C-alpha cells in the first residue's frame, strides 16, 4: 500500500505486464533523486529515468499533476502522488525535500528555526558522544554562532536566584575559572587552583552595578574604624592595649526592650596562654581561638564582648523562611555615608537570629556572600559578618537605613557581639582581623 505496487494474481493473463508495472514504480520511487523541484513545465528532451518534483501550476504533459513526482520511463511520463513523509534529493538545490502532506519543502526549513514543524532530540553529540551529564557535546577547534537579522544572543537560564547559571573554563578537564550567576543574581568571577576550591575575584551587584574585588582590597592596605572606641566597647578614650569597664556604645541602639551588658573581655596576658592577668571567659576564648594563631592568643588589644538580650516588644517584625523575627538592636540612626562597610563578630546563644538586609546591601558570613536576610544559628558558633552597604546618592536621605539590623525570635534570646567596625566605602575585611583601630587611637 505504501508504493501502490500491483499484485500478480493467480491464473492472471499476461502476468508480465503487472510485474513490469511494479518494477517501473519501484524504479521511480526507490532512492528518489530528482533533477528539479517546483518546475511547472516538462523538459523538451528528457533522459530515460529522469525524475522531477512538479510545481503547483503545471502545464503541458504535466497538467493536473501538481506536486506529484514525474518520471520519464519507456518514452512517456509516469506520475506518482506522494505520501506524507516521503523524502527526495533535489539536485537543483543540493538539499533533501520532504512532503509535508500538502507541499514539498526543504528539509532544513522544516526542522530549522523558520520551519513549519518542531524538531527535537534527547541529546546531540557533534564529532563526539553526548552523555546524560552533557546532553549537547561538541568536539571542535572552533564553534560559530551568527546572527539572524541584526543581532545574536546566547541565554543561560537558571531555575531560581539561589541556583547557578555560569560558564566554567577548564584545563585538562579541571575547572580553573567560572563566570556567571553563582548562587545569587550578581555577576561574579571565580578562580580555582584545583577545580574544587573557588575564590571569588570579582563581583558586580545586580541592583547597583557596584563592582567589588573581594580578594584585591585587603583591610591591611588601608582601613580606619569610624567608631571612636575602635569597637572595643570600653568608652571613646580607650587607646592603650588594655581597657577598663564595659560601656555600651552610643552608635548602637537596643530596641523592643532589649537589654545590654558586658559579658566579658579579652584579657591581655591571659592565663589561658601562659600569662598572669586572668583567665578568659569560655565564649571570649572561643572567639580568640578562632581568629588568632596559638602564638598570638596571649598578648592582644583588649576588647569587650557585649551580650544583648531580646525584649518582649514586637515592633519591626519580619518573616523569613517561615519564621518571624523582631528588632533587637541596630546601628543608631544618624548621619552616614552613602557607601559603608561594617564588620563584627556575632554568636546566637539561644535560638537563630536574623541579620536583616535592605536593598543595596551584600552580607558576607565568614566570607560567603548572601543577597537576602541572613539567619545565624546557634550551631554556627562565632561568625564573622561583613556588610557592604551602598546607597544611590541621588535617592539617599543621608541617614537610613541602619547598616546593621539584628532581629530575634523571642524575648530572652541572647546575642553575643564583638569588635564592631564601620569603614567608609566598600572594602574587604579579613575575617580574622579582630579589633579595627579608630583614628583617635593615634591622635588622642
């Protein structure tokens, strides 16, 4: 039924006629290769076996046979109506044709971007093999993507903000550089010596366009704490190695009934590491052990660790990941620069706390950036927090928002807080810096 070949019937007279007709059809329809396609006028002197795809308005001997296959056989034209899906090689176009059921079309037009039918494959390997992890694989010295019309764009799409859309550059199958959206919506560039550990070298904020180079502008190059007490929380006059009594600084505001106290201080020449001035509180010791090598834990600039206990007020609530948090303490509202860097150490003692993020901020927890409110769990221990806070000067009121905004779940939740530093502009803060000295430390 596919080629309409006649059968030789039992006891048929002149079976050779039927047989020859079947052979003639096979000769015309098997391995179809036509000299022309879309032609309406038959050639004047056709060669034996010559075939053509007739056009839509045929004349002469081809009249009434639009879109059919014409074959010159035994001195006459024979005609064959195509079926959907038939393929023919068109010599005049050097391209396969396919009959779609209504017309003959070039195969590349049918399966290409401008075609009338969609074409998809589960995987594709070009000069190599595709695999489940690389559904499209190309092995070539060069690859070209060119424009259709006036422009050309390549899109890499990820499912959500926390996922990754990136390009990875490899050497001998080991990744050494990655460019893209990695875990947020900011453009980042990362490098790696081994393909396992990547270091962020450049980051461009998706909201502000601000460029930062986390590994290039080190705190050791230049940074001065704008907080007059150097974040030691012992009064603005403390400039020597040791400090006196705890003094909750005016640059912090306790909210919703939160209370503040000095938990303990780091003691210079402490007995824990061979000194004689006194032993360290266990939480203070845990912090100094985290940020100093063993040989630098005995002698160091003293500082207080503040304990803030959340009150019962419920103002300033925010919901995050199914939990509600209330304001506990912030940097005080007052005149500020458009661009600021804040650093401190935090520890949640009773329940998860939340660092509230405003637009224009990037929060770093132990050097890893976040583009959302940042929870700190009790199991995290001491964490280094850096906040890059950039305001558009044209839309900036000169005072808000507060760069640091800590929120707690419940009344009585305790937060430990140490070594705050506020620095003009955006700069990298080494997670192990500890106290950042203020200008007054030198000029008195």
